[in-house]
């Protein structure tokens, strides 16, 4: 994995909402101190959080970043804004996440506590795996994929760019989920899905 921050430049966590605070907690668990971090948000409700300064995106100036926003389209837009300002994408992996030794992580990934990412899995740029989720062996999460809390992605699954797998959903082995397809919370996906804009109903897909 490339794009690992040094303590000579701050890590910007873009998004100061719920996921931003969870990512901040993960960064603290990784050993970051408040002085190593900056929160970035368009809608400032405070100037600092837990000792970490909060700035607007236009004030982000140099260093590293991750985008702590679950929505893939918004995440892409914010990542492009940070890149345009010269920041470099990094990753935040909570120390209580379990990753097999041959997992591949691209820059921008966020992996939260109590997740399991199995042998040979690949997470592409700005993919996210949230609390208590599982990614099975040899699965591929393309750019800007989101796996929400408690979801299970079985082995050899391919999630194309911008897919969101809802909380407690299950994607069965070997399936391909098309770009931008949202999988609804609690759904069980039993067949490959083309690109679409509406989430499947709860239950079997």
C-alpha cells in the first residue's frame, strides 16, 4: 500500500459527520494525535473536535487525506477537490480490523473496527468497509465502493465502481454487482445485478 502519511504533514479527514467521527476514532487508535490531524467540512458547526481543528475544504493545504463520507458520488467529488488542492490520498485502517496478509488496499480506503477482509481480497481507491462487515476471499471492491455495517460480501464477489452494500445485507459467492448499484439493507443477493439506480427491496434479490 502506498500513500502512508508521515507525521511531517497532517492527515485530513474530509467529512466531520458520523463517519468522520468514526474515522477520527480509528486514526486515534492508530496512534495519531490531535496535532497530526485536520477535519475538513463544508458546514462548520465548530472550529475543533476532540482537539482536532475543523476547516473548510478551500482551506485544506498540503498533506494527506481520506474522505469519510459514505455516499460514493459525494466521496468522488470531495476526493477530486482534495486532489486538485495538491493533497495525497492515504488510508485509515483501524487496528481492530482483521486483514489477511495478501489483501491489497489502494489509497483512500477506510476500514473500520471489527471488520474481516479475507485472503486475496482487493480494495480499490476510496473503498470503505464499515464496522462488523466481512469481505470474503478473492473479492474485488472497485473504486468508491461502500460496504456498510454488518454486511457480508462472500468470496469471489466483484463490486463495480460506486456500489453500496447496505447494513446487514449479504452478497452470495461469485456474483458481480454492476456500477452504482445500491444493495438495500438486509437484502440477500442471489444473482448478479446490472447497473441500476434503485436499491433492491428487502429480502431475496
